[in-house]
C-alpha cells in the first residue's frame, strides 16, 4: 500500500450552481424565485421548460392556485392499504 492521496481528496469542494442560488424547488411543478420570493409553476411543454408566475409570495395560496388550475391532477390523501380498500370495494 502506498501513502498517495486518493483522487477524492484532491477534488475541490463542489460549488452550488447559479440556478440553485436563484430558484428553490418546493414540490413537483412548484418553484420559488428567491430574489423576489414569488412562486412559479414549472412544467415541460413539448420538451421545453415553461415557467409561469402565480403572483403570490404565500406558500398555501400558491399550492391552492397550482392545484386549482385547469388540467391539474387532484391529489389523493396519503392513506394506508386498509383505507384505500374501503374506497374501492
């Protein structure tokens, strides 16, 4: 065995990207622009990333707006298997 340092020890610490310093992912399709604290909906349309402002800085209001949009998939509450079996007899 040699006392040579490993290549992992020689690598500089990983710096955060500029995008991660500007945008914060909250949940699926919901992001926040950090400079103005506003929430945006983000999705892909024909392979192109599209963002649209929800015009709010309140998280609860942004979640309501994103799930009340046309075409939004309703969220199922988290449930256990026994509860799910009661829903589907």
